[in-house]
């Protein structure tokens, strides 16, 4: 069995690698080829192009990359038309993969799109594009399958891989010992995984920490770096806010940092779900460029009451959100303090997040592999 793959960014790389290993358990001689990250390569994928090539974000920022990405898509389409795989799986990167999937499907190649685009959040019309591009969609969230079922699109809810991998029991003390943190109030601060995110949120979070440190002398903060290249920027922001002495800045290990914390403050994104799956009371903030924000508002591209996944998956919102102009240090600091002052509220939030983890931990790698194999074997 030959499977073509295109993954975008680190998250897609991890998803694809887990699925590949589960497929190999059923079909040891299965081969994989395409756009792959290091985890996929380690799992046995022949890399034609690094997954990082697709890592462009926002509404305006990707424009300069369009010619290169179109050339890459044409090259992949030709290679797979000349030597078709049994099935093609596009992992995330919908703006790139859906166009490729549509062309490959027209050529008679079976296609899977793994990770539904956020059609429930913005650009809902994409569901028509998805129905033409993918024979099957693999969904991480339960309400996504319900949406596709209503539109007659073949969709499989596989659960969320992060829920499968999150520790069943989370205790702060061992994590604090590992990180060398003494007793006291601890806040994990994660201002983003990209320089653009840190540039917009880092100063806000540093000022938030300054306000908290003034009001709560014993408080400490820990920031795990998504990339070592972010260290100079983050350390400069902390120094300018006068809070560098209150922070431990570590390379990677965001899971341990969040486990050690009483409260997590972070940039809205996949990390919010990770914190929730660890049962941690969480506060999320986000800012995009002014131009991107203006376009989103002008064209009403986002139609959501809440922006973070946990708030979309629980009956009542549990994650305070501070988006765009609302991402203001005093308001954020006040909300962090409210959590720290209310252990009962923290316990309630942790218990609700534990229920969410149970709903999402279904063995996503195996379920995704079964769905791909099933489609590949269909006549």
C-alpha cells in the first residue's frame, strides 16, 4: 500500500507520524511519500519537501509565498498522477491541500483530508470545496462530524491525539521539583510559538506579570520557549517590564511548565486545548495585525461567540478570552488574580476539563489509520 502525504507545520507532522505508525501496525510494508516533517521522516516517510515549507499564517502574510506554493502543488500533482498512491492524505494546511486533493481526486486518486478546517468558525462556504476535494474528512472534534453529516460529506470523528497523549493524573508538585520551582503561586506564561505572536503579545503579558508581581510578592512565572530563537525577544520584553527576576525561561517542555502552574496564561491556539486537557485553569489572549483584524471585521469572516476550543466544547465557557483590543494587561491581571484567589473555582474548572478529556481521548492515531485503510481498500 502506497500513501501520499502532505503535512503543514509541526502539528500536522505529529498527526501524520502517529497515523503512519498505526497503519504500519496493520500493513508493515506500507510506503509513504510527500511533504513531510521530521516526525514523519522518522516514521518512514520519503520526504520530497519539508513540511515547514507550508508554514505561512494569516490573511495577508501568505501572499508573497503564493507563486512558490503553486509551483510546489503543480509538481506534487504531476508526480502522483504519474505514479498514483492508493490514497492521498492531506494533513491540515487546507489552503494548500484542498486544491491539491481536488485535482488528485479528479485524476481518480482517493483523497482524505485529516483535520477539518474551521468551517464552523469562518469561511463556512469552504464545506462545498471540501466535499469536492476529499472523499473522506477526519475530524478531531465531535461537532465537526455532525456538521459534515448534515451536508452529506463522508466524515469520521477520530478524537483528538492530544487527549490520548495527555497524562491521566496531573500533579503540580513533581513538575515544580523537576523545574526547580519553590512553593508559592505559579503562573505559566506562553506568549506564542511564532515571533509575530510574541511581538504582539509578549509585552502585554510582561506588563501583566509586572502588575501581578506588585500585588502578589510571592508569585513566580515560567515561560517555556517554543523555539530557542525566541529567547532574545522574550528576555528583552521581560527586562523592559522589570520582571525578568520573577521568570524562569526554559527551552521547550511546555507540558511540564503548565503542569507546574496554578494558572496558565497563553496565546489563543492549540496550546489552550493542551492546557485544558491537563486540567489547568487557563486564560487566553490573542492579537493579529491591524490589517488582518480590519479585513476580518469588514468581511465578517469570523462568526463565533468564543474563540478557544475548550469554550466551544463545554456547556459553559471556562476559559476567559481577551482578543485584539481586549488584550489589555490590567484586565488580564485581574482575571489571573481572580483564579488565584478562588481555589474552588480552579477545582471546578479542572473537573470540567477532565470530562472533556474523556470525550476526546478515543485513540485518534488508530481510528485515523482505520479510516484511511478502509477508503484505500474500497472498490
